[in-house]
């Protein structure tokens, strides 16, 4: 009996195995077909996108704006922002500094003792230059008179020295004094840009300034600095280089105007300088 019952069970098991095998193959084939169809649809979509949307290369720079299209209000705002940044950072455009540098010349004076000295002079126009009195007249220091007499004054121009005559001087008896200024003139025609003078500059604390002078007789060199305070004798202290030779040079404000001349420094400290602000008296004998 047992043998007769086993045969039908085996047949049934085999039948189920064949059934599941066939169902698995069917489902697998169906899944493969679905995947192939999906991939085919995706390829068709990408192909269509390539045909309708061509890739166009683009740069990384920003868009440009024609300055002429700026409104007056916007242009004024831009100019105001630029000026504020310049004032706050104490900067002057390099091209303006280079232009102003051309307005200054090396000054040389010779005395009756056979010695010479050097300084700086700034061009005012029509052959006139402004400088310090102690650069063209022998002055004493700290109450000690100077027995020398300066016999000639010259300026360096285009590789040669031109004779200059003293036109006017202040009333200084010693160096580093409110009267320590002078006007000289050359008779030869010189092609130099004239400085724009500004007598109204306030020299307020921490105002940025620019000093140009003949440092150590090595040519006109620029130095930046800041206003300190006004002294009782009408000079101004500032933090900027006061090397030998810069006396008579120029002190410029943030607009590039000539507002003063360096006249000296604190003894033993080359970074602490004295400035003589411009005043109308200095130009009383200057004519254009």
C-alpha cells in the first residue's frame, strides 16, 4: 500500500516544480521586457532633448553696463561711494600721484664756503616754484646764527641744472618756522604741470595726506601719512617721513591739491614731521 501511495505524491511534486519553474521564467522574461522598454523610452527622450536643446557655452564674466545709460542720480551715487572709499582708505589714484610727481623738482643751493645742500621745490606755473626759505637762504638753528651766505640756487630739469633767483621769502630767522617759505623763479621755459593750490584745507586730525620730496637727494619720492595736530606757532604736525631733502616739497590732500610744504621734523624721529600750511601771503609776488 505504501508503494501505491508514493507514486502519486511524486508525480504531484514534479508537476508543481514544473509549474513554478515555468512561472518564474515567464515573470523574469516579463520584467526584462519591461526594463528594455523603459530604457528604450529614456533613450528616445534624451535623443529628443538633444535635438531641441543645443548646449551653448558661456563665460564666467559678469554682464556689462554702458556708463552712458546710467541715470544722473545713479552716477552721483557711484561717484560719492568712490570718494568715500578713497577718503576712508587714504588713497590717491596712482595716475594722479604720477602726474603730481612731475610738478616737483630737486633743489640745490651753493654757499660761499664751497658746500652745497639739497631740497625740493614745487612748480606753480610761469617759471615760479615754491620751496622753504632755509633751502635758499642760510638760516640759523635753535638760536644759533648761520654765518654762511648762499651764492646760487639751481633746480634739476631734464638732466641739467637751471639757475633760479629768489623772488620772495618769509620772515623766518630760523628753520621750522611759520615764515620758512620762499618763492623762486627760472627764466628758462620749463614744461612742467602746475600744481593746483588749496588754501582752505582744514588739516583736521587724521586727515590723509601725501608728501612728495627729494628724499636723500635720490629723486622725488612719495610718502603717505596723517595729520596730527596744529601747533601754537601755526605749523601742523603729521605722521609721515621727514627725510633730509624733502623740505620745500609738497603736501597734497586727497584731491591732489597742494595744501602745504614740509619744513622739518622732530629731532631724532624721521616719522614725525612739521608742515607749513599754504597761505595767501606766500603768493603775493607770483604772477601768471
